[in-house]
C-alpha cells in the first residue's frame, strides 16, 4: 500500500507542475530571451515577439494538458488500489511515460503555432 501512495503522489507531480508553470508562462513569460529558463527552441528565441508568443501558447497548452492529465492519472492509479506492487509499479510507470509523452508532444503543437503566427520564420522586418 505504501508503494501505491508513493506512486500516486509522484504521478500527480507532473500534471500539477504543468498547471502551475502553464499558468505562470501564460501570464508572465520570462522577460528576456535566455538559455536557462523558459520555452527555449531556435524558433522561440528569434526575437521578443516569438519568445512571448511561444510562452503564451505553451502556457495555454500546458494548462489544458495538466487539467486533463491530473484526473486521468489519479483515476488510473485508483484502478490499481490494493493490487500487488508489480501491478502498481507497471501502471504507475505507464502513467508517467504517458505524461512525459504528452509534455514532450506539446513542443510539436507550440512550434506549429509559431510557424503559423510567424510565417517568415520570426525574422525581424526593417522599417524603411
């Protein structure tokens, strides 16, 4: 039973972090482009406009993913309550892998939104 509680708590961490970081990035993206904090891809780091857009898009997506993954993860773990450690461990690992896949898959959607919003690749236009 102790293993179930540990995995239950561990499997709620990523959705909770996605909710928290998604809410934060959606409203307060990092002000300056940097290589340490934030949604850092070559396209998002082109200029301030792509940087802000990428963080808003990622924030909104992570809020939705976190809101969907949180109850799904809890429900998945509740389905194995009282089962053996092997079953609990296997289901817990599967849930964790699904969460990681969803988080990493969000990169595809944010990059696609960036390409649609900045068809010129985020290049700066000189005003003449």
